[in-house]
């Protein structure tokens, strides 16, 4: 976007990506949207994205939405999906990329991200198996791992 020196470029609409680690069911592993009527009409259209049924935003995301709803800024929308701790949720990232490809016509090579996602999935499955075997030994003797497993 070209602009003259001293002038500020104006956006015709905004889209914000947001994730949240929250309780959710397996049917909620999708990208949801929230936005002004104009944003939904222009950008979401007939795309297969569900509106977010509840919750709240804070910080920059809420400020952008609020200003847009009050007519101070261009139409704004938020794309959001639940994430899983610990660490990066590669599946959530892939969901976002799929939604962005659909909505904005982007082409993204997801090969590396998918490979990393599979690698992490295997890692956590193996870790869960090891933890179960250690818990089985715990009944017959002492424990040789910490109670707090936050940093697995």
C-alpha cells in the first residue's frame, strides 16, 4: 500500500487472530469468528466458520472490536480457536492457516508445520505412556519423579 509522506494509510477492514487456552469439547476444535455486521458480510460470507457463542475479549482485541462497533474504525473481525497447553498448539495453528486460506485466498505451505505437529503428538503420547508406567510402579514402591509435572 503506497502512501504519501506524512499521511497514514487507511485500512478498509481489519482481521485479528486470537487464541485462548480454555476448557472446550472435541467439537470445538474449529476456528470461530466475532465481528461487526459489515465484516461478517464482506469477509465471512458463506465460509464455513461458526460464530463464537460466548466468552469475552480483553486488551487490544477488545479495543479494536469496541472502536469498530462504535464506528470509529473500519469493520473489524476476530478469528479465534481454543488451544491446548503446554507449549505451542500446532493443530490450532493449522486450523488458523486453513481459515486464512479460505477467507483471504492465501496459499501457505503447511508441510513443515504438519510434520512438527505429528512429531509433538508422538512425543506427548510416548510421554503419557511413560508416566502411566511410572504411576504403576508408584503403587509398589517409592516415587522417582516430581509431583508437579507442569514442565513435562
